[in-house]
C-alpha cells in the first residue's frame, strides 16, 4: 500500500511579490534562455532553487527565504485540489483535475509506484545533490491513479491562482482511497528515484515527495505523442520502408486506422510521405528507435516537425500516434520501461506553487 498523506505546505508569502513572477515550469521544461529570463524576473523565482548555480547556493537561498519570511509553512496539513485549464498541442481546450498529496518515496520493488520510462544516471545524481542541499520538493511529480477522484470544486475563490491553474486547500479530504490504487509515474521519474535514494540515506523514516495525482478517468487527462525529427542523416533520405501516400492527410488517415497491436508511424520527407509499419507487440517509439538515435530531436507538435523538414533544417520527421494511457499502464505492470520521450503529458504542473519538505 502506498503511504499517501496530507502535508503542511510551504508557500510564498506576500513579501515575495506577485505569484506570477515566482512560479516556473518544471526544471526539465526550462531551456537556457527561459532560465535566464526567469532568473532576472524576480530574485525569489523558484528557478533559483530548481535550476541553481550550484546545489549549495540553492540550499542557502531556500534557508534564507524561510528565515526572511519569503516562504511560510502552513500550520495544518491538507490535500490540495488542483484544476488546470489548458490548450494542448492538438489545439483542443481541456480542464484537468487532480490532488496534490504527500507520498512516501519507496523503491519500485515494493510495487507501490510504477515507472514507465528509463532514466539517466547523470540526471538522477544531479537531482539527488540538489535534494541533499535544499531538503524540499519545490515542484510535484505527476502520478496517474486508477482510483476515482470525485472531488467537487469548492464554491469559493481558490486559495492560489496563477495563469490557468487554481488550487484549493482541502483540509478534511481523506487521501486513503489512493493507498490501494495503482500509482503510475507519468512525469518525474528522475525526481522520484533521487528522492528514494535520499530516503535510504536519511534512515528508517525515509523521504517524502509531493505528487499531483490525476485519475485515468479524468476527462481532461490526455497523453500526447512526442514526434521524432532527424538531422544530418542522409541515410534516411532514400530509405523507403513503407506504403507511399499522396500527401500527409492520406497518411494521417491510414495511421488512424492502424491497429494498436502493432507499431506504425508516418515518415515525412520533402516531396514524399509514407506510412511505415512495424511488428506486433512493438511500440511506435520502438519502431522509430530502430533507425538509431543519431541526429534526433523531439517535439510534441506535428506542425513543427514537418516545418523543420520543409525548411531544410531536418532530413526526415517521424510522426507518431498518441500513446494510450492503458498501454502505458500495461508496460509498467509487466515491469518493463518505455524509451525516453515515449509520452508527453501536458500541461506540466507548475513549480513554486507549493513546496514540500522531504522529511516527515
């Protein structure tokens, strides 16, 4: 059973300024130029601790924010209802609902939390060094649950609101319904695994992590594909492995009719489009991985992928289908891992809305 509890959140106080100046996307969604912009937006922007100059500097800053009243900790524990309005890469407007809770970070072997993607040791070590220094989670990981989360939006103003995200503090919500459910990491594998490692260092009490948990039955939950684009790959320019199509629309129609039991993808080149099919039981991303990873980059937007090819900035684009949530769960239940960038869950929860101390 998962250990899921309310928690005493640490939050920005009024002295920090407007919340919109303080929050940021999660660390792995912030590029160098955006990091520089957020650094100068406010001396208290959360990127100063999620993407610091050094872990020691982040630890010093976080401690000073607490002592100077920039951050304050709630007196009582609570679960938080999180409602996010968003427009996905497909241009469709949706509303996603979940709850922010405290979760004991336990090794995967216990079966309380399932992973679905492989991680990189270097990134795990970077996150672990940061956690050792700050001892707080400034951003939640994103979990999926097969439990129902029938939580009505309170008929009062949200306790926190920024951009299209609203949060309500729910002190009396009992999160134990999640304890016997299956919990799958949708986003945040590196952060979870580094917290498990820190917990082993801390001793029997372990370490805890903040998680935004969304039900797989939530109408606003959508997983998007991550398309593959290759540059400096002349070997892919003349490869013809699939069924030729007259244009992209025809290829998209064929791809939509393909059974999920076998892999398939659209291969887009300047002047040609084809549908390539793989093997039964193979994921679409595994089909494309068969062409190698040299010169690869990723985008969740198909229009961007095709534009890179048309502009000459890329040789070929592979357009993939959106993975199904049940497919992701099935891989995790088998104890297998999908290749990196297999899924794109959007929107990514904001960093800096809530902070969660790692120690119980």
